[in-house]
C-alpha cells in the first residue's frame, strides 16, 4: 500500500523542511531589517500585508514546485499505480488511474484553496495560547501546503502512469 503513496509522503516531508526553512529565513530577514518593519507580524488578527501572507505564497509556490518535480520516488509510485490500475480493470487499464488522478487533483486544489483562506477560529484561539497572535496565520498555510505537496506529487505520479 505504501508504494502507491510514496511520492506523496516524500513530497510532504520535503515540503515540511522547505516551509520550516522559509519561515526561519523570513523571520530572520524581518528581524535584521531586510523586510520593511510594517511587514513584521503584529499581534492582531487583521494582517493586510504581513509576514504570514508572504509566507503563504512562499509555501504554496514551493509546494507546487515539489509536487511537480519528478524523481525516483515519483517513478516508483508511477509504476505501482500503473500496475494496480491494470490489475483492477484489465479491459480498461487506465480507468482506475484516471479516477485516481481526478480525486488527487481535487484534493490538491482543495488544500491550495484552504491555504489561501484564513485559519479556522479554533486554530486562531490555539495560536494565541501557543505564541503571538499570528501563529495560526503561519501554521495553517504551512500545514495546507504540506497536504498540497503530498496529494500533488501523487497526482503527478498518477498522470505519468498513463
């Protein structure tokens, strides 16, 4: 079973590392004055132009790049998706792959849309207890970008399985 989602798991881990590094770099740049002081994360919920919105776009772009990157894990997953699809429908070998591709792309797009939306109220309240007011505005798109990278990489593998 893990062979069918290996590309997504590797992409999710890679996106986690990329999001962590990006967050540290942006906050370091803000602390050292490389980013305008108005971009430093204030302790309010209304952040029209801020570090969280900058990080959201960084997270999304890196997740898309990671999801569309080919490599040995994508090739490995592609081979297993192709084999499983042909076992399920020998008469129409691409039927299961097409269905899987559609579902994976819908999930990836859902994660991208959720990353652009504000975090749920529960996340905002939890963020207030864990750190500054913008914690949820940074963690939410980061988590959603990990889902985007995971499902996007699996969709990429399914697309190559045709």
